[in-house]
C-alpha cells in the first residue's frame, strides 16, 4: 500500500504548554506571555480542546505550538474541564474573541450546542476551524481538518469481521457519549465495516465511557454481567480499550476476546504490540493542529479562508494482518504514534 507520510518529527519533540485551565487562556510561544511567539506582535491563534488531559489533545497542543513558532504566531489555548464541557468551551471562545485572535481552532465537546458561540465569533471576522470533531451542521465552521472517523471505524469493523473467521459474534460497543459526532461516526463506521447495524442481535451490549479508561473498565464489567459470552469489543478509543482489557483479564477472558479501537497513540499502539488490543485505526493530531495554525496565519496575511473538509489520514495498525484487509504493523504504528 502507499504509506502515509510520516508526521513532522519536530512536532513530536515540541514542549506542550502546561497548566491549561478550562476558562484560562494560556499563551504559548518562544516568548511565553509575549504579544507573539517572537515578541513582534504576530498573528494570534486560539486553540480550544475538549480536555487538557487526553494525550491526543496534549499532542494536538504541541503540534499547534510548534507550528505557531515556525510561523511567527502567538498561540493561546484553553480546554474543557471534562469531555462534554460545552459551557467551558463557550466561555473560552468568548475570551479568545475578546483577546483579539484572528482564528480559533476547536475540537467541539458538543457538536450542536457550541454552534451559537461559533457563529458569534465568525460574525466578528474570526476564522473558525474544527479539528478532529465536526460541528452539526458542518457549515457552522469555515473548515474541518480531521480524521475520517467513519472510515476509521469502518477499518476496524472490517478487520474484526475478518478476524472472527465466521464465528458467531457477540459484540459489545464501548462508545463515547450522546451528541458527540466523532463517537457516532466511529460507532457507525465499525458496524458498517462489520456488515451489521445497531438492531442486529450480534450487538449484545452498548455502554458510554466518555473515552475514559476507568469508565471503560466499568462499562466492560457491566456488559460481561449482561452477556458473559461477549467475544468482540469495539471501543471509542484506546483508554477505553485498556479499561475493557482490565475487566476481561479479571475474568480470565483477555485472550479469547477480540478488542479493536481507534486513535493510534503510543500507549495504544504498544498495547496492540503486546496483544491487549488486536487492531487500532491510527490518526494524526499533530498534523491537524499544524495545518490549522497555518490556515489561520494565511488568512491573517492575505484574507484567504480555508474551507471544506481536509482528511488528515488514518491507517489500520495490527501485528495480526488479515487477508484482504490493508494494514501496517506496530513498527510503523510506533514510528508514527503520539503520546
């Protein structure tokens, strides 16, 4: 297969801004707290993530910070207190607009509820780009730089179907949370790849995890109580997958249940290498953030707005390749992972 270009190695080495609070804007650059990354009053770019604890968003911030330095821009950042903290993100948008940002990059916690705040920002001439998670409707932002999450789910669904080799599946889906488009897309993609829908009797349990490891463990425990014979587990991300693995191991089931996931962080990719997760769809947050910063700088310089959807790539990573399913091994995955 044609290999996806390796993400910028310089981004992997960038230092993230620390201590990011939900309602506090933190300036990142070579001159922390200065008017710009180089102290010369450059373009101000805002980044708002769902949380500041998930490694995916930590690396997204690092990518944005490095791109801001390379482009002579100032980066201000904020995050929700938890995944789903729409109020925190609304306040962050308002604070950033008041501080004079030229553009805002955001991973929406609630794809619908955030729209009125985004519309107010755009009405004031601020370029707004969604990263990773689309808004509902898509047109609420100027552009989207993201993984094709439906495709990411489809890849692991196809893989799971092939790996089961005709055995009767009993599937548990460990999802994100209601109203979050990225979770819906990955879930729907998995089912599509497996060749079933939510009404199929093969789906024996569905639980929300918020993408959290502890909640993933609890969700898996609940599913096992409901149906002890579960043999396939889809998870929204790798923290949830590792929580599921812990619950399965406690029951002595870790070796006979197929776990598939999405994200491709370094911890998750190592879990694939160790056999805890069978396969994962790897995405590239550094690339999303870097391209977003560059788009805001371009807009500030010449007025050209980014528009539409930019697919930042996804790769199926596994050490147990299946016939007819295109994948890369964990050596590739670890070479391109984050976190």
